[in-house]
C-alpha cells in the first residue's frame, strides 16, 4: 500500500497541483480517478465537499489542494517546497492565496460568461491580475527561473495548472498571455522542463474538450455553480 491515496480527476487543475507536489516530492501514492460527471455513491464519504482532490494518509484525510500541498510538504520534509524563512513563507502564502481568491475565479468567470461586454470586463480583470503577478510578484521576488528563485516552490505548483490550460482561454475567448508578461513566460518555459510537469501533461485538445461546458455555460458541477455565484 502506498503512503498516500489521492482521489483525483484528470482534467482538474486543483488535483493537478497536488499530483505535481506528490511527484516533485517523490512520494509513493495510489491514484483513484473520479469521474466528476458520474461520481460514485461512496465519494461523499471520502470527500466532504464532493470535490477532488482529497488525500488519505494514514489516519489523516485532507482536502483543499493548497492545504493538502502544505500538509505533504510538512509530512514529507525532504525536498521542501516551502521556504524556511518566515518572511518568504508569508510571501509564498500571499501568492498562493492570490491564486485561489483572485486569479483562478477570474479565469472561470471569463469562460462562463456569455455576454461580450462582460467577457471584456473579465479579460481586463484577468489582464490586471497577470500584470500584478508579473510586476509585484514574480518580477520582484527573484530573477528566476521560478517564483522564488532557483528552487521550485508551492507557489509555482499552485499556479502552473491554469497556465497549462491557457489554450482554453485562447481557443474560446481569444485571450493570449500579454506580451508584457515576460517573466511569467520565462517561468512557464522553466516549468515545462520539469519531469513532473512533462509526466502528467495533457494536450490542448484534451483541455479544449474538457472545458466546452464551461465555455458555453452549461457546466452543472458544484465548482461551476460556485464560480457563477462569485
Ligand atoms: N478549493 C478546492 C477546489 C476543488 C475543486 O473545485 N475541484 C473540482 C474539480 S476541478 C471538483 O471536484 N468539483 C466537483 C464538482 O464540480 O461537482 C481545492 O483547492 O481543492
């Protein structure tokens, strides 16, 4: 039996964060794939919010991708993915929180919204988040290649899955990464060199297919409903 069991779904960016963390930390794990359109009856017993990812590690069941990732980093303390300095740890948490609270919901709002005027507003919002990340985040935290410098951290793993899915915004909303986001582009290229990233990377076609129901606003899952209400 592996150390960790992860309940995951191939298209899910939140589960993607945690799978990358497990791979980067070289933790032995078993993956149980959940079909989110057809969840098994037992799934709510495993996942209190009926979402992936969830991990089971011994007696500990942990959910919420960014909490899981910190948990894994603390328990499997080799190859740490959080800085040791308290100031830098705070910076890491600030940007992970920014991802969860600002960046990711805007990504979904842009996809879900069907009115052109509203889409323009969400494009502007996402654009300003990207510039903020570029100028106040990655641009001043280090000279690269990663957010905090030479070493990969949980900030990188928290943002990466949405950048792998950028093809979805390009395809459905013609929104490419702004040319001014030079550091973010270099960072993305550096992420693509990681073995972990390559080993579970999906093609643009896969994501374009996966996100059809977000792009035409017919997605009926819990996450889509929550994003509409935000
Ligand atoms: N805040 C959660 C979000 C997890 C989440 O929304 N996962 C989606 C899949 S990408 C899910 O399982 N949704 C269930 C549903 O839509 O019914 C986390 O960070 O883990």
